[in-house]
C-alpha cells in the first residue's frame, strides 16, 4: 500500500515571495510522483511529474519539485509566486506498474496575499 | 478538445433517489477512475477500471456501482442517494500511469 502526507493544510504567502509545499510519501515499491493544481470550481490539472531520471523536475507556471528517495519526499517550490497561484495543490503517488492507481494527499491551500 | 467529459455538472437529489454520473474520454486511455472530493479529505477513490471489461472497488465503494460501458465510457451510479454522498465527483483516466487527466467534476447535493 502507498500513502501521501501533505504536511501543511494551508500556506499563506505574500506575492513575489518564494514558496515550498511539502509532500512525503510511503511505498514499498518504485513510484511515480505527481503534483496537481485545482483552481476554484475546476478540475485537477497536472503541474509536473517524476517518473524516473533527474530528481529535479520542472513543470508549468514556473513550479519545480525535487524527488528525494532517501527522505521519501517530493516538495514543490516556486521562487516567486503570483496572486494567480492561489489554489489547492495535491501531491499524488502511484506504483510504477500494475493498475496505476494514484493515491492523493489531502491537499495544501496556497493563499497568495498582495 | 481532447479530454475527459463529465455530465451533469450539477445535480440536486432527494434522499433515496437514484442517478448515474456519466464520464467519457477521447484519449484512448485504458484505465479510468472515479473519485469523490470532500473538504479536508483530498480525493478518495470510489471505483476504478484498469481496462475495458474490468472494474474494482476503491477506498470508499459503499453506496455506489459502476459500469465500464466501453473503452471510452465509465459511469457511476448511486442507487439510493444519501446525504453523506453530497460531494464533488471527479472522473479521471490514464494510459500507462504517466499522468492522469481529470474531468471538470460533478457537484452533487443530496437533501
């Protein structure tokens, strides 16, 4: 079985400040890792993913994440946030094979203040 | 536009009524999923279909049934709706698990 823990339920930050959203996972097998963003009243949109290879992954809208196998973490970062980044962010993990069932964290609400 | 289409977008049911949520994808994906999203709970898997002709229970299947009608369509049925099923329902699909495409959701209220 696999699980995902998003360590912060809410992260307030001022515009143009850097931000890190934390995600830890547990799994006994190799995994794929994902970050999704959900804007109000919308579905989930893929931000970035780690499948294999380089541990630093770049995504859309200036976000990046680093896979750390020893710490079982996949934290999401952005060097300078905008008001438009205000949204719910979900970390997800799935087995790299089999039925590909993703397990999602409970979400982190990023609130960007002017 | 290619993607996952969910209908309806909004629905209000009375306790005990039944309804079917429809989901269709046009990306030729093998695997499809139904999730429910509740505040502070993230997304919880209701049922999934790893491939056409197969369905399996997820984390919270009670009160729901599913049908994988063909490769494109995966429907979710509530036989006798209860207030605890008030939620936002998302359908998703993938091919190979390299990323999941979500529909825009169905907001269901059971009164």
